[in-house]
C-alpha cells in the first residue's frame, strides 16, 4: 500500500516539532509545506537532495496531484502542516482524494498553537474548582459554523474558550460572549505568532478586546484565549487540585491526616 506522511510542524519554533516529525522531514525524498505558515528553518532540515515544494499558492487538486505523482515515482513524501494537523488542518479533504489513488496517510501529531499560546502566557487552561473544560472553536465569519455550534451557545458553559482563526471577528466575539452572560471584565489573552521571534502577547478583558486588538494591529495569526483561567492574578487565588492535596488519597499515595 502506498503511503505519505502528514507531519505536524508545531506552532513556529522549529525546536517544537516532535522527534518523530523531525526524523520524517530529515529522511523524506519530498517535503511539501505551506510556506505562508511553516517556519523555513524547520524545512531547511530536509536532506540536501530532497525536493522541497511550497504549497501556499496551490489549490487542492493541484496539491494532491503533486503528491500522487511523486508517490507513484516511488518517493517518500512528507506533507508538513502548521501546528497539529487535526486542528483546522484541512487534511481530511486531501486524504479523501489520496484514498481514491490508493494512497494512505500516516499522521504525525504536532504541538498546537493553542497550547503554545497557553505556555507563552503561563496559563493552565483547566483550573480546579474554576473550569475543567476547554472548548476549541472559531468565530463565524465568511465560513459558517454548524447551527448547534454558535459561539453564544458554546460560551454558555462559561469554561475556557480558545478561538482559532478569529482575529478579524472580535466585535462579534464580544457580542456573543456578552450574550452568553460573560462579564465585561472576563480576562482574555491574545497571542500572535506564538513561539515565533516576533511573538506578541496582549492581555485584555472582554470589553476591551476589540480596541486592544486594533491598537496592536493584530489581524491574523492570533490565538484568543478567553475565560477566568486567564486571570493574570490566578496564582494568588486559592485554587488547588486534588492531585497534590496531602489530605486526598489516590492510587500512588495515602492521605496524610492532620
């Protein structure tokens, strides 16, 4: 069975690719990557004789045909995606056409920008007794979202929300979260180009989100993290997990009684 490798490149820093992903980039005969998103320093780790193909300017059929041609020539192809391919990676549509050509795909996961952004702001997105749920979604723009996944409805859970692909839709985000009962002072952290040398972090609140995004010129390549887990003073508050609570027994430790 013929096969290609879909590799998650991570969020930007070339050191944040997985060991397995790096090995595949280093050994592949053909490395295809989205040149508008993936760090060139990572692609430069391909072997000298490898063919490097930029795909930002290709449409779907053109890109898949390029893969098919090279696989049929006996080449090992690494298709490199930014972040983790499972999140807004548009891999399903590629895989569907490749399957018609009897080509399977092995996916090598990568570090998603949501977790790189959380790391950049020093945040734990699931705080005990505050929020134990993280919703990964995007605001509705030119591309619709399913009727049951409107941001207002998702926000009704009042958990942490990570918004991909939504930097130009901040007015809509504010209205939707307010409609879901979020307070105007809800903390929000915006990370543009997480882990890249020109990374920018903006800490704001719901009511100030749109204006602070405008003032900082952030219109793309941004992750919006919203919810009380993003409170910059969270470390001063008394939220503690059971995992390290000395009075809590679990499979690896008995409780200590006072």
